[in-house]
C-alpha cells in the first residue's frame, strides 16, 4: 500500500512541476512574441 501511495505522490509532483514549467515558459514566450511583433510590425503590446 505504501508503494502505491509513493508512486501517486511522485507522479502528482512531476505533473505539477511540468505544468508549472509549461505555464512559465508560455508567459515568457508570449511576452517575447509581443515585443518582437511590436518591433517588426508596429503592433500594440495589448492586443
């Protein structure tokens, strides 16, 4: 029983870490894309 609980804890922790990294990467990618678009096309940073 304890082994199953440890597996669930490890899998849940891994999913949490992966999703946090994905969200963080997505935020930075969006900011970089908006700045790049502002420089190249002259679009708004707020669209």
